[in-house]
């Protein structure tokens, strides 16, 4: 007897899709933006106490919601930013992450994020 994977509830799948997009794509992107803002000394947005954290959380949340909602509707515009396996209801949370990490473009994306953030941190740290 073969067992079929029961699809998840749509609310749970939507939440997982939102979290994966926000955590793996939004947080690195907006952390780099905060470092760039600090590097050019335009700290009106992130100069207050916890301002950078609030900015990153809000921007990554907005990024996760928009990507989950707009990417299936406009695949041509989101072809470099969308991970369709994040929205697959038949996969578990860990399978979604494993499949995303197995893609060749993910390694390039993660490596470029690490290098960019390293350079930005060196720049920001050398200012003070």
C-alpha cells in the first residue's frame, strides 16, 4: 500500500511560504540595506534605538508577503527572486529548505550575500 502525502492546510502552507521568503531572502537583503545606510551616514531611518531591527523586521515581512502574493501572478518579473518550492503544499518545511539549498543559484546567492555583508561591515566598522 502506498501512502500519499496529505497536502497541508492552506493557512499553514501560506505561513511557511511567507516565513521562508522573509527569512532567507528578505533578512539578508534588508540587513545589507541597513549597513549601506549606516555607511553613508544617512541614519534618519536606522539611527534611533532599535531602528535598524524594526526596519529589517518590517521590510522583510513586507518582502515575504509581497513575494508570496505577486510571484505566482507575475513570474517573469520575479524569476530571480522566487523560490516556487516554498509554496509547494506537498513538501514539509525541511524539504522546502533542502530543495532550495540544493539549487545551484542558491549557493551563488548566499555567497554573494555573505561577501557583500562582509565588505559593508568592514566599511561601517572602519568609520568609527
